[in-house]
C-alpha cells in the first residue's frame, strides 16, 4: 500500500499568519500522499462577536444554532479553508478545499440531545466516502478539509475537527498505509503543561488511563487521545501528536498499542 499522511492542524496555527506560513512550508515539503484537516474556532468566535451573535460553548463544544452555522460555514469553508488552499498552491501543491458536503465525503447524523443539551446543527460522523477521497489523492490532488460534515436530511453540520480527522484517517486506511498526525501549539502530550520539554514520547492505552487518573492528561487532550486510540483500533498505522513547527520532523508523542 502507498503511504498517506493525514494532518489535523488546530485553528490557532492556521489563523495566525506566521505559524500558518511555517506550517504550509513544512506541509508542502512533505513527501508522499497527504491530506489536511483544519480548524478555525477562534476566527469563528471573533466574527460572531462582530455580528452580534453570542458564542456558547459546553465542555469545549460549540452550540451551533442557525445563525452560528452561517458563521462557521463562512469561516471554516470560506476564509480559513481558502487561505490554506491558496498558500499551498503558491508552494506548488495541487490543493483542493472541501467540506463534508463536497462529494458527500463526510456524512453525519445531527447530534441528538445529550444530557438535556441541544447542540443544534452539530454532526456526529456516520460515514466517510473514502473511495471518492482516494480518487482525488491518487490523481495527485491534496484535499484540504474544513470541519463541516453533511446530513442528507439536515444539510451542513458543524463537526469537531479532531473527530473529522480521525474518521477520515480510519476510512483512508482501507486504501493507504495511513498515519494520522494531530498538530497543535504544544510539542506533544506533556507531563507538565507548563514545561514544553516534558513531552511523553509514547502512550499506550494503559498509560493513558494512568495519566487520566493522576490528572497528567486532562481537558481537551482526553478526547484527542480517545480519537487517536480509536483510529489505531480501526486500522490506522500510526498516530502522532506534535507541534506544528515540528510536523515535518515526525517528533512528538506516538500513540499506540
């Protein structure tokens, strides 16, 4: 099987020009087949504020009413996605910006009430159309995926970018030898979140449970690692969590069995 690298990059990295330029340089220089999934939550929050739309979050998840859905669509599939695509084209990468509605590539169900909370137009991924994405990739196209999925009954749905990346990587593992890299502002999973040199080089399921119990791993890192282990269990060969500046060096925390 040919190798494919799926990179998920956090919103902060793609929303700040200096870090975006560095990421695009590194991503463009990576050899082999590749696919990029990006966030953009901070930009969405800023635009919502300018438009007088309240941003409501529960446990880090955005409540997405009809007006907020318009904002995230404009930001994720528009401003952020096209900035990334344009930057890659400048670097000679034949990139194509997509969201889950394009080619029905990422199909979701609208999230039901959870613990009495109505998340609105938020999607839980049901299926990734790996065959269509594989056609693009085998045609030397680099998909750049915005974190919006699609429902045949509800239309566009806001979807967690980590989840999108994990589900896409799982689907692509049927077509490629797939590595998934979660790329954000830290150098990896840290023993001490205030010490960038305290990178945990590898994490097994048992270590993950131990670190959760002790409080070393907490907050948003928990669902990120849960997605990582789910990807490994579904056939993804390797998952790495690293700093955007070091993505090309394959450093960071390796998640595995």
